[in-house]
């Protein structure tokens, strides 16, 4: 009689952290500063763990913001971040610091209203950005975690501004693209909530 033992292929907490591949979905909340409005978005990401202390996250986001009912702003982010774990990662809460880079496409367009005296506008720009922040994983099990992060994204290059004001008692919006030479400190805060699943051990 021959007996065969089947190996459990699911990721286990007993395995090494490096080489772990994760998939996740995310909601992103963004504050764009000048408009004082909240952008809400969704997206996804995957992670590849480099070592016990270093993880990488590759993400894509779509964020929509309503500008006082006068215009809409859409942001598309595709980028990556490096997450560094200063403490042991076997705890329920695993804090980390992160830094990364992304490509950002922004389009702002006005919305037609019967009271509008301004022309309809659409302004867009393609740029890159860097981000830095902090976050934490909340480990629900060996294969599932919830992650919370807060980061500041700094745009490199031109930026799109939408400003609202009143004209003859009617609220209006003005959209303009502003150019920057080199490094710019203008950007926005991002808050991200994600659910992630450990899928496979790559090495």
C-alpha cells in the first residue's frame, strides 16, 4: 500500500515573508487643497514582498471629485510604493512607512447649468508625482489583511486648478492649468483603505 501526502499550497504564516504575492482592492479618498472638496475613488493593487522588512505595492486608482456642482475632476493614478516595516511583522497590527512614484492623468471639466455665464471648459494634464506617508496592516488571518494608509502626493510639473467665485450673485468656476518649472510642492492628501489576500509564494 502506498500513501501520498498532498502539500497545502496556500500561503502560511510559517513560511518566509519574502516572495509573497498579494492581490487587493482599495478605496481612496483625496483632498485637493484649493477646492476644499473630497475626491472618492476605487482601484486595485498587487504586492510583491522583497524581504522581511521591505514590501512593494503596485497600484491603479480612479478618483472622482465634484466641485460644488459646477465642475468635475477625474484623476487616474498608476504607480508603485515601497513599504518599510520598522517593527516585527507577526503582530496583529503592522505599521509601516511608504514612499513611491506614480503617473497621474487629470481632467477637469465644467458642467452646464442654466445659470452659467462662463464657457464650458475641459482642461487636462499628464504628469508624474511622488508620494510619502505612513500606514498599518490589520491582519485578520494568515492570508487576509486590511490596510489603512495616509500619504501626501506631490505633483511634478503642471497642475490644474479649479476656483469658484460669485458673479452677479451666481456661483461660477474657473479652470486653469498652471505650469511649474521643476519641483513643485503642490499636491494633495490621500487616504486609502484596502483589503488584501496572500495568493502565492513566488520564491
